[in-house]
């Protein structure tokens, strides 16, 4: 047996605690995309100071106060997400096409007899703010001391057995089912009962024959979305100050299916399959203000509270192995489907906006948004208490506040026809040392792979056409790029990930 020691940050006590979501899961479930109406998207989403558009309301609730007529609008979206992963073994491309209805909204403008407050407006909108759909695959060669079995040994050495015999505890069975899975880290149970790791001198170590190298192959398919249902109210005072309030109900669905293969010498192997399903409902409150000191200038400020989620994870794993060439055995270990309830609080956001309006000819707009990941993104158990393994400590140590910059412009070419262009930059919230792979990453359960994201860039453009005073259509195109690093497990070789997504949106609207 080979000795290998890493300082895992947590004591893994039970199946329930190990499957409590980790820092990378909290980050993944807290993100949003550039979505909305085609007009707003084509301007990079820079609509926080403008209003009069349902996407502008999502950025700054005060935007609903700008309306002087009622409106119904819907947006269709098609996207092709291409993923390229380049490792020390190979380069792979994957792509996935998706068509969705991302937006459906209604605004009702009610005139009053008051000159100071001429309208009170109410709105409802459905918005898809995150699309998880994608697939990717990769292969990587890991050198000596960097196999999944090494990772299993690290996980097993982190288990608190409460003074009981580790070998006896990890091998407990009832019939053909390993009851140890009900109480201990699944990676430790898989590793010990397959023979990939063994107990020597009070510590778990790796089977010698697995070295010097191993090849890993990972295939992942994700799907799901985050959908918000927004209820808005707002008004404008003396055609100068607009205010608005939004209460949002959020529905989150995420599915992940993965297959990880590790190939050793002499045709030996270990296969790990995961099936994870996450469902959550949450709520959020947002408020904003837009000030028009002169006709040519708009200034906006908005606050978006955290989204408070009640979450449920369902998960299962299968582990297949063949070590007969080493004088051991082959077999299959399957888990039951487990369920875990917990709470997630996403970070809050502040948005400051500025826009210039040149008569009926042109608009130039910019937004700056700050998202407080490091301090305000939190995970709790279903009672609202910190998890046994407190991922919140890792979030504080590994994440920081993130800036987003959005800029856009619109020019009216004819009274009916407009052209638009925009750009958005979204900063990665990962601290540099963590992003560079110099700190440990604790993943939940047997989902060992993870990505360390870089910045995201969006280039956007589009057109708008008014068929009449009431009916209009807009189209937008989005090119999204992001570079990240992906690891098959902590301690594996780094591979380079490139995300290139192309989107096309079409909005149909009717004002009355």
C-alpha cells in the first residue's frame, strides 16, 4: 500500500452530512444568465436606468413606473452551447441545442386624476434567468499519486468513526446491500470494499499496483433551469422620480448525470455513475429608484435581496470495478436513492445605472452591479442551522464580491426601425489563489468533478421594428464566452474548459 496524505478540511460523519451541498454547488445554483426581452439583451442588459421594458423591471423595479400604457410581451430563445475541453490526453468538443420561451409578461397601467402621480402600474412576469442545459466530456492522464483511489483514501481518512473499528464499519452489509452507505462517506465505502484502498497502520492507503499512471474519462449531462415569477408595482412622481417594488417567487430544477471511468494497468478499471436531482423554491424582494433630473439623463439605483431557497437533493450512485489482474475481485456496489433537505441563501445585489437619451434618436446606457458572494452566499440545514461540514467557511475563504459591467446603445434609424449593440462583462467571484487551484475543494457526495470559473463576456446586437403604434417585434443575438479550469477530482490534473454559446432571441409585444 502507498501512503498519501491530504489535509481535507472536514470530518465526514454520515451520508446525510456528506451530501449536504458544498461551496461549488451553492455558487452554481446562485448564478444567473443574460436573459430577458430581445431589446434589453441586445443592449447587453444595460437597462437599469431606462425602464419601460419588462427586462428593465427585472434589473431595476422602478422601471415599471415609467410605463404610460399597458403591455403584453413574450420572448423566444434558441441557443447552441458548445463546450471544448483540452487536457494532457486529448481535446473534446460537445454541443447542445435548446429552444425555450424565456419570458412572458403583462403590465397594466392605471391612470389617476392626480397630476403628481398620473399612473399606478402593476405587472407580472415569468422569466427564465438560468438555463443549466449542457453536456461535456473529457479524458485526462493523471501521474503517480493522483488517482481516484488516492482521493478515496483521503476521504476515508477524514471520516470520524467515533472510536469504532474502521474496517468493520465500512464493510457492514445486510444481504447484498452495504448498510455502511447509510452512515459513512460513499467514496470511502466504495474504495474499501472494492479493494482500491486498504487499512495499514491506522490509515487508509492505496493499492500499490495502480501506479504509475491512470487515465480518467468523464462524461456529464446537465439540465434544468431557474425560473422567476415576478409581481411588480410602481409609479412616477412629477415625471421626475420613478419608484418600484418587486416580489419574486423562484422555482429551481437541476439534474446531473455523470459517468467517471478510471483505467489502471493490466486492463483493470473503476467506473462511477452519479444521478443527482435538485429542486428548490424561494423568494426575493427587490426595490429601485430612477431619477430624471433633465430629459437627457436617467440615474438608477436598485437593490435585490438574497433569494431564500428551501432545497431538496435526491441522489444515487453506482460503482463498478474489476481488479482481478491484481489478485483481487470484480463487482458492483449500488446505493439507494437518498434525499436531503437544506436551505440556500443566494448573495444580494446592488445595481447603479446611468443612461443618456438624445431625443427620439439614440440611447446610451450603462449598469454596474455588485454581487456579494463572499459574505452573503450561505448554506444551512433544513432547520436553518449551519451544516455539520460548514461550507460557509469555505465560501468566505474562497469567494469574493463580483462586479458586472453592462453597456449598450440604441439608435433609431427610421421611426419604425432601430439598431442596437451591447456588451457585458461578469467577473468571476473566485479569489485568485483558489482560482489558480492552490486550495482544497470539497465536493458533495460522489460528484467529485468541479470547475473553477473565469470571467464571462457577452457581445450582443439586435434590431427592432414597430409595425404600428401598438405592435412591435425585436430580435437579438448573443455571443457568450468563458474560460475555466476543470478537475475530475481534487488532486487530478487541470484541464482547460472553453464555453462558447450563441443565442438568438425574438420578442413579440403589444401595447394598448
